[in-house]
C-alpha cells in the first residue's frame, strides 16, 4: 500500500501530461514503470527512509508476501495504465470526429458561399444588361420628347397660318382646298405625334416595370446576403457548439480522471469484473452521446435545408406573381404538370420497352435452347441412323456371304447330281446296250447255280406275291410282256457261303467292246444273288433283308 501511495502522485502527473500528447504519456508511463521496478528490491526501501519511515514494521514481513503484493500492485498499475490509454484514444477519436464535423461545416459553408457568389454574379450580369437597356430607352425617350416639343412648337404657327387661310378662303377655292389638304396632312402628323407620345408613355411604363424588376432583384440579393449572414450565424453556432463540446470533453476528462483516482483507491475492494463493467458503461455512454450529437446536427441541417427551400419557393412565387410579363420565362403549374406527365409517360414507355426487350431476350434464349436441343436430337438421330446402317450393312454382308456359301453348296449339289445322272445314264446305256448279252449269260449261269444249290438245300418256297416286284410282274403278265421283255433280279442274302462265280472277261462282242463286269462284281461282292423272275427258277433269301429288284429294258 505504501508503494501504491508513492506511485499515485506520479500516475496523476503522467495522466495530466498524457492528455496533451502521446509521447509525453509514453515517457512518463515508462518512467513510472521503471520507478516501480526499481523499488521492488529491498535496498531501494533502505535508500529512502523519508518515504517509508512510517511503514518500517512492514519490512519485517516475509519477502514472499512482499513480492506478491508488489507484483499485484504492478499488475493493477498496468491495467490502470491500459484503461487510461483507452480513455486517451477515445478522447482523440472524439477530437477527430469534431474535426470531421468542422470540416463538413466548412465544406457546406464553402458550397453555400460559392452558390451565393454564382447567384450574385448572375444577378449582377442581369442588372448590367438591364442598365444598358434602360440607357437605350432613355436615349430613345429623349429623342421622342425632342420631336414632340418641336411638333408642339410648330402647332401655333400652323394655327396662325390656318386662320390666315380661313380669312383668305373667300379669295379662291383652290387655295382653300390646298389649305384643307395641308390641314389634313397636319392632322395626320398630329396623330402620328400623339401615337409617338403614347409609345413614349408606354416606354415609361416598361421602364417602370424594369425598375421594379431591378428593385426585386436587389431585394433578392439582400435576401441572399441575409441567408449568407444566417449561414455565418449557424457556422458561429456550430463553432460555439464545438467549443461547448470541447469544454464538455474537458469536463468529462476531469470526471474520468477523478473516477480513475477513485478506482485507484478502490482497486482492492473491487475485482476486474467491476472495472470491465464500468468500461463498458463508459463506452456505451460515449457512443450514445456521439449518436445524439450526430442526430442533432443532422436534424439542424435538415431544418436549415427545409427553410432555404421554403424561402426559395416563396421568392419564386413572388417573382412570378409580381412580374407576369416575364412569367413566360418560368414554367407554370400546368406546364410543369404536363412536363411531369410527359416524363412519367416516357418513363413508363421506357420501362415497357425494357420489359419487352427482357421478354424477347428470354424468348430468344428459350429458342436458342430449343434449337440446341433439336441439334442434339438431330445429331443423335444421325448417329443412330448411321449405327443402324452399319448394322444393316453388316447383316447384308453376312447374308451375302451366306448366300454365296449356299450358292456354292447348291452348285456343288447340282454338279454332283449332274455327275450322278451322267454315271446313271452311262450305266443304263451299258446295261441296255452292249452289256445285255453278258448280263444275260451271267444271269443264266447264276440261275442254274442257284437252282442247283437250292436243290441240295431244303426246299423253301418263295411266292412271287411276297416280293416287291409282284405288282409289276402281274401287270406285265396282264400286258402280255412275260416272254423276256424285262429282266428282274431280286437281291437276297444267304446264310451259307456261296461260291464266287467267275465272270468271263475275254468275251468280245461283235462291235469289239469288252463287256463290263461292274454289275456282276457289285452283286457278287455284296453277296447278293440275282434271280430271274421271268422264268420258273427262284432264289431263297433271308427273311430279315427285303429283296432288291433290278430291272432292265430291252431296246
């Protein structure tokens, strides 16, 4: 606690100096920290007996407790220093906000002054033009007045002449007519001069109107000057408000310093949570105060703008009301309404055109998507058709190969059939032609040998009805062709071993051809005995194998 008491004056001096500049705050805080660090050693307490003469019994405490208290005090001082630095930063932020507000007010004032200067220059130009026009009108007026005076001066002379002419009218009618013509011309001149005087009076009226316009413009200039004066007053009020804010900030600074002193005194009584709550409260109050100041400034600015606009509208209406001759330069309510309606109509037309363009763009996008889908479908169909064509071409190729193979097989079959037919024809020619005698001899020999063999074996009757050629035999007998018209042979297999019949190969017919032994060879190699059915001799065969009939026709 003694160390805290010694550091409190040093902290106050550093807080007072930190509000002016950051560098002084950092230096003093550094010196304060260095002083606290140097006093942490026990020798420092012995070196300053004047400061710690009253707290001499505290030295008898254990060094650990003393160090703990010192560390705690250091921590508290560092936290207080951080809070004070936050407060200084907030004050600087408020000063920056005040500078920003001041800059905004300066810019607004400059804009207003520039606007006033521009309006003033416009009015001065118009006033100069009006002065030039007024000078021209004055010159014209003087010339017309001089002409009127000359006409008035000539009128009495003309009247005298008229009287003289009236007196002398009795003298001659010609002169009277001449005088009447002169009088008529003089009356015309008089009317002309009267019209000129009327025009001069009208010029006076126009001059009065221009004079009223100039006075009104001067009045507007005075109003603009008053407005600038009001703006200056508002500027002064804003400056006073900023001064008041600065004073309030100084007061708040003093109050916060007092609060910091109280916080230093009550550091042991309250924990860090209370300090955080107070910091949050201070932050919220500060933000609310800044918000209120900003709202008041915006409210004042809006009010001033509304007043300026109301004054402008009043001045505009008064100008239109006081000077109907120049009202054509301004837009009437009806024309403004018409222009507004035209603008609204054009805006609606533009909106409608935009909507139509958007719908057309959407339709165009849909059509593009549709065309893209159709292109994709077309490509897919083309690919599918190509695939089908390939499949069909493959099938056609397969069918062609199959047809070629079948045609080859058919050609082979046809060639085989034709070759077989040729062989059959050759065999038939041989059997029915040159080989007929040889076949007859072979059949006779075979029939005799077979009859002899059948006589040696058990007799076994074989009816003609059981043979396959019975129907043909019956038909042939009915037709009367039984005496060697056809030779029929029945092929049968026998269980016993038959003797092989030697076929004479040295028989030569009268035509020099050797007989063929193919039929006999075939019948004998297969073990089949030919039987002549035309005669009485028959052959026995096994019942399991059906007989085969060989027929020959005599040519």
